[in-house]
């Protein structure tokens, strides 16, 4: 009898904890998505802004940018070419001598028609939070900023931006599927 009672108590506790976890996850998701509502655009309908903040992603050993990063940079270049942004801030990881996302991003943009004078590099944007905080604190970007990354990342970026007084909208870059032959081994 004592064992059955313990099993029922444990089962009830597991169900209650699972329910609490599911409710917490739903609430967090709802908060993040509601923050992004009405602030996510495609290039075709993007508002005019002062700066595009492009978040970094993987750079290959040979210095080439990964497909997701290339698509982000293409989006930023398109915004620039259409006159929707005046400048581009590239933010990424640079903590090792042999790895430099911002330099690779800047080089790609210059090679694809964006004047070097209109590109700034943030070399310590290791996370979305870091990039948003540094854009606001170090670069003085408080409003009129467009965040550029894949759509599945944007709600989180838009949720984090106001915590650093960064008033931003976002433009989604193209995302997968990746050509399997081009993935690193």
C-alpha cells in the first residue's frame, strides 16, 4: 500500500512539473512572438532606416562566408542598394586570431558593391544580446535600426533589442535548405 501511494504521488508530481514547464515555455514563446509582431519585414516592404545590423554566422576556414551568412549579407546589400539603409554594421565573433566574422562579412560586402566607408565592424558580437547591446551602447544606435538575420531568429532578436533601448525592426534573410554538396564534411 505504501509503495502504491508513493508511485501515485511521484506520478502526480511529474505531471504537475511537466504542466508547469509547458505553461512556462508557452508563456515565454508568446512574449517573444508578441514583441516581434508587426516588426518583421521582407526587403520588398522594409521601412527606411539609418542602419542595418547584420548578425554574424559561421565563416569557413578559407575565409568564405557560410550560406546563412551569405544570405544575410545579400539582404543587407539589397537594403543598401535600394536606399532603405544608409550604413551597415556587421557584428560577429573575433575571439581567435584565425577566425574573424566581421572582417569576412565586410570583405564580402565590399566585393559585392557596398562602399567600405558605409560599413562598420563590431568585433565582439558573439551573441544576439552582445550585438544589440553594443549597437546601442558603443555605436549609439538607439532607433531607426533594421536587424538582419533569418526569420526564425528574428523574434528573439526583436525581444532582446528593447532591453538595450534599441528601437528596431527586422528584415528576414533567405534561409535553407542548404545544398548538401556544399556542407562541410
